[in-house]
């Protein structure tokens, strides 16, 4: 097992999360060196059976559970909940994203856990938060993407609300959860070693990044609508198809950029038009301007378009599929992907750790392990459980060890 590195070496995190939001917070912390112990049910985590497979191995699991030690515990059993309580006594952070109230049922609420570990930081993630009339409702990322207003403003103007093809709400919540945990750990150092309890919903982090949508409604009664790839505040801004059936994204947030774009597509008249000097002015003629840009781009290949835009210092770039991302020299130079070895898959390239720390870099040490309960025996041994006790818990179905799982994924 590779030695941990990163700014969080020395911190221990217990990951009692499901699907994505909670586990992704733990993944972020593990990438930066924390000792993350992932607890999954003896039947195996649902992510093991999500997405695509190779050699009977769930590839999404490989990414989401990287850098984590795995133990398999049935937390609904009293003996299983006791294992978790003992683990939290050794931990800095405890992450869960079950429906509100479940932790109390299992005796794993913050009041109980902090009584024996006052420095514990506990992060709750749920669909609608721990309070309010909806707090008991089941909540998944898809519902958060709908409830937050994100889906309503995404899609073509004459098309339906559009849900993302990847778990955006979970990902955004995981970033909010990560910085919340780190802030709580920093505050702990200033507050005499006392931890904190954090309440994070899935919908609020996504809503928080939707720009001026809320204040526009509050102050003007304006309800943001779908506009496809166009912007309501900057022109030109769109996605354009090239002659060779590729795509280019263009942004002109700063007024100085638009004239350079018009000159690049051979429209000096538009570049010199005083009635197009500002974004509000250009919004009034958005169809005309988009049409001019789309016409020129449609007559040239992607390489030619990018070369021309580079010459004129236009803010534009290719819309890549994943194969193009792999082959891009910028991605290769920055090692945006990192290669690691896996016992089942061999050499594997995955997303590298972000952000980059110069003195204390994190790294991908291993992918999500194939065996359910791969580290159960080792972790329980650290807690003082004997071989006989571990064998008894395994026989009773409270835990699963790597030997008992038989390498099943």
C-alpha cells in the first residue's frame, strides 16, 4: 500500500456515505492524504454496480473510492453500530448522508459521538437538510438539480428543462462539504479542540452558484429562462459548429473582446460600430451577431478557427469529447490525468488530484478496491478486536472480510 502524502496526512475520516455526495467529500480528503475509512454494507456499496464495467469491475467505483481503506459493516445491527462508534473515537471527521434521523436510530448522532470525542467534526448531507418540512423526504442529486432551479434554466429556449448526464448536484455539494470540513478543522484549533456539526443539503450548494438568478427575481421579479448556449448578459457567447463537424465555445464577457471577435470573422463593420460597444447594446442584436459568427465558423475547420482566434486574441476554445481531452497537449503537460496500477485492470489513467500543492502534493495511491471489506480485519485489529471476535462478527453477518467476500465486487 502506497504511503500517504498531502496536507491532510495525520487526519482520519470515517466515510459512512452512500452513492456520491458524502463519499466524494471523503474522496477529496483522501486525495489530500487523510486516512479515510470507507464503511460499506456487507452486500457492497451501490456504486460498485453503477456505470460501466471491465473484468467484472465497476469503473465508477474505482474512481469514487480511490485512496480509501474499506471495511464492511452492517451498521443497522447493534454490534455494527458499536464498531462505528469505536471508529469515530479515533477520527477527526465523520461523514454521513443517510435520511435525517437515521443516525439517532443507530446511536450515531453527534451528541452521542462527541461525548467521547469532543474534537469530532460531523458532516450530514441530505436532500433538503436536517430541518424544515421536507427534511424527511428522500433526496437524490437529480431532485436537487430540479429543485434548485438548475434544470429549469438549462436547455434550449424551446426545449424542456434539462437534467445533467452526470451527478452535478452531488459534485457541487461535495466541494461545499469539503471546504466546510476543512473550515471546521481550522476552527477546532482555535476553539480549544472542540469540533462541530455541519448540516449540508444537496440543493443549496447548487442554488448558490446560479449567479444573479435569485437577486434578479427578488429585486425585479425576473424569472430566468432557458436560452441554450446563449447568455443573458454577454454577447457573443455561444457554441458554434465548424466545417468539420466540431464545436467551438466563445465568450465575450469583457467589452474589449467582442471587437476582436468581429475582426477575426472578417466583420470590421461590426467591430467599428459604436452601437455594439457594450453588452447591453449587443444583446439587442444578438441574432445578427450570432449569425455572422456562426456563418464564418461554419466555413472553416476547427484547427483553422482556433488558429485565427488565437491570432486575434479571441476568448474561445474547443468543446471537447473525452477522447480529445486525452490527446490535448495542455492536458498532457499538466498531467491532468495520472496513471496508477490496479491488480484487476492493470495500468489505469484517472483524473489527477486537484488542487495542486507545491510542497505537500496529494496523489492517487490506489483505486477503489475490488474486495468488499478489503481492510475490515486490519481496521478492526487496530480497534482492539481479536481474531476470534472478528471471526464471530463475520459469522453473524455483522461484518464482511476480504476472505469472506471471495474477491466479489
